[in-house]
C-alpha cells in the first residue's frame, strides 16, 4: 500500500480526487444519497461488506424548554431521516 499523499475531509473535494484516480474514499451513504442523488460520472459506489453504521443525535441543553424553532427543527430532522431509512 502506498503512503497517503493527499487527504481531505470535505466531501466536495474528495469526490473529484477519486474521479481523477488519486485514491479511494469511504463516504457515508447519507451524503452520497442527499448531496449526490445521481452518482457522479467516473465514480463507482460499492457497498461495504459487512455494512458499517453510525448513529446521529441532537443535543439540547438539559432542563430548558425548547424554543418553537428548535422544536420544529427537531421534528423536521426526524421526519427527513425517517424518509431516508
């Protein structure tokens, strides 16, 4: 295996690097399906075997009532993520 010569933590930077044959990347399915609903030309997406998972959460300050905007944001996020699963 060759040493790492390029790296990035920006999804929009990683995909062109992969397309130009500068390496490979592990990217979350959520990012691939929402930011790139159509796989960019020149990139092949392969599932991991076994699959890897991660859990997402929303942290709020304990003991305080949620503002209407925060309550709506949480409900919206739950709805969006429920649709993606």
